[in-house]
């Protein structure tokens, strides 16, 4: 069954037609003309320094960035890599690039000294993009000396020096083509190397209209929000969020991600201090704040203005959202503020957003889900239950369908691949025709690679197709297993458990292995924690013979946006098992199956 609205849907069209401009630069320029002294952004930079920017200030920053880039030889169509934190430097160069038609690729700013994996990632992104310029702050730029040898045609530049060099340069033509490319967006890279999705201005416009139509009653109400975001600008949710504020004229508090990492409770404090009404974040952020609020209850917060809290970018756990509501309810946070959502870079961002708030779950028969791929409602006779979080219908103007591997559309409550039809789907991957061709069906529907089902037209995501675990002939997604395991371990952080499957040739099926975060408990408590997890998984799913492997959080392979790279986790488990087998062979012993620890 397809759950859809059409690009011709009047609700979507009313928002799309109401967008003040066709490009972000046009919106900035128009804002500077009509209300130069109007509030635009409050930027909270690394270290806590704050700057209040008017709409006129944004246009001035964009002009400075355009001059600097033009003086460096950058023209329309050239690619640049921005490795900058949220700051006035970032705004100048990002807006300046958009104004002259250059194509920015935003990446996470590297730490200093730059770790080898981060250096390799930056070189890879620069090569893939064919970038002419990589711009970082002065210290990281100096630490990246020699990167040019790994990416032909690339120059590494310090942002402050670049802007200073452009002060006396002539102002280039600033007329971004509304039919052209807005930016190149890194994909998550959780199942392989990140790709660069091509996001056009019109696709971005469509998604900004879809988001507004999903969370606002009418176009006239969009500007009444106050958006607060600390999300990485290298992530689609962070960058689209910034564009949402600039294009709709929504007042915004833009905080550097490092200020959240330094103290996650800064987030609710910003919402309270600035009367924030709209803020997105991943599940892990909600969990961190809920845990910290339990440990040290905050004082003086007023979250009564917060009307939409979007939770996405990673699996959403009902327990986390319930804990967050409980922790901040006495501070004016209403449970209906929460909206679990679904999206991906290949759809620009948003795909499914509930029209009303609150965390709703769908109790299903866990045994039938695993054995048959059917999300049957859990009746009284169900032996094991799974509570799938409801993520809402397709955003206005889009459609969702669920398909079998051969492309056949599946009925409601059958698990299959989630596919999307939307005016916001991207124009493929940069310079990668083979992967771009695999991205869509012949009928134009976008293949997400995610698994899920529809129930009453609402989407429920069960996992990634590439991560599917086949255990004893039954299908499980990592999220199903991890949610039960983390609850059994009373995890205060997430992800604290990472589930992977390895083929065991002796029994002809996959065996389940869990990477357990050492922060779950001290060394002496870990055997008991692992046993509680095994007992919980046996009770919930009938699973036995589970391997457990302890790992420090800093050793878990992650993408630049922080998502777990499961294929790398499988490699870690396989290497540990090989080492164990080698040690056992040397000692002429046979490793005991199942309860592997390490």
C-alpha cells in the first residue's frame, strides 16, 4: 500500500508558493533590503562567545565570503570543502559560495592534531568532489599541510586569512541560478564509504516547504517559530535546519556542536533562555539530557514555549522519549511536543513527520515479525512483543511505499524496503553514475535501503537492509536487539550495544555478536551485565549462543556525523574471533561457543 500526498496537494503547494525566495542567497539579499535591522541569527561559537546578526549582517558576511572566494579563483560550479565550526566564518563562506554559484561540501571540522583517519576522510571527500579549496580554521589548516598531495588540484586555506585577502577584491556577480545545485551533501556512510548527494535549489525548496507544511498550520505561522540548533552543519539535519531559518525568515539560535558536547544541558538552557519553539536532535541527545537531568535536576528552566521537538537521524527509542518527557515535564515540556521523524540525505532531509506530537508505538508480535516479516498487532496471545515507534505519514507532497526485493509493492504491515516519491529527492550522487542508477527504481521511486512497514498509513522503520540479521531462519534488525539489550543493561547512554551478525559455517547460519560499551559498568560488573542482556534476549526473542565483546566507546567506528559503521564493527568482531581461534590453536584448545567475551 502506498501512503501518499501529491506535489499538487493544495496544503503542500500553499507552503511551497509562500517561500519568500528560490535560493538561500536570494532570501538573504531580500531580507537585507526589506528589514536590514531585523533579527536573523544568534550564533553561539566555540568557547561560548555569542554574536547577534541582523539580516543586513548576513548579507554583509555573504558579500565578504563571495569576495574572498572570487579572489582565490573560485567561480560558479567550483567545489569547495568547508571544515569549519558553526561561526561567523562559516556563515560568510557558506553564504558567499551560494551567492556566486560555487558548490560547498560541509564536513566536520577536524581536531588538532588531525588524526590519520580524519585526514584520509578529508582527502577522500576532496577527491570525490574534485574540490579546488578546503577551508578550515587557522590551526587545523596548518595541521593539514601536505593534504594537497593526496587530492590533486586542492589548496588548503585558513578561513581568516582567506577573508582578509578578499577585503579589497572586487565584488563578483552574486546571482545564484535557482535551477542549479545548492550544495553536495555527504551521506551517512553507516554501511560504506560516504557518497555526495547532489542537492538542487528546487529540491531544497520543496523539502523546506514539506517540513513547514508538516509542523505548521499555515504559511503565515512559519515565521513565528524560534529555531534552536546545535546539530553539526556537516549533517543534513543541521544544514537543512540552517536553510530552513534563512529561507523562511525564522529567528534562529545557531550553536556550535562542541558547546553541546561540552555540556548537553546547554541545549534545554538555550531553549529556555531564548524561548525556543522548534528544535531537532537525534535520539542520543534526548537520552543524554534525560540522564543528566535525573542525576542533577536542573533549576529555573522554562520549556513551555517548546512546541516541536523533532527526533530523528538514528533509531528512535520510545523509552528515551518517555524518559525525556518525565525529566523535563516539571519545566513546562509537554509530551505532545515530541515528534519522532524519518528522513535521509537522498530525500534532501525529511520524509515522514507526524502531524501531531507525542511518542506513539505500535505493539506487534515479535515472533511473526522475525519469522514472517509481518508486523501483526500483538494480541493477548502474543508470546513476545515489540513496540515499534510510529514515525508519521509521508510529509505533504511526498509518498511512501514498501516493496519486496523484486520491487513488488507490499500491503500494510508487511516489512520491506522503504521507497519514497517526492519533489525533494536528490539528483543522484556526484560523479557516480553507477550508484546514482541504483538509487532509483525505473518508475522514479527512491530506494532508501531502509526496512520498515506501514500501519494505518504511518511509517515504522525496522532497520537497514544491509544490516539485516538472519538468525536461525528468522530476520531481525539490529535496532530490535539493541533496544532490548540496552533496557536490560539499564543503559544511560546510547548506542551502548551494537549488534552484528557473522556467518558460522559449522551451523550454516549467522551468529549474533554484541559489542558492549565499557561505560555500561565497571569491569567487575560486566559479566553480570552481559548475562542480563543474554537472558533478556532469550526471553524477548528466544535467542541463544550470543557472543559479547566489550569495547571502549572511543574505539567504535563511526562516520564523520557520528553514526556507527556496522560493517567496521563486524570486522572488529571477526578479528577478535580470529585472534581467539589462533590463541586456542596455539594452546591446542577449542574455544567454547556462544558466550565469548573480550
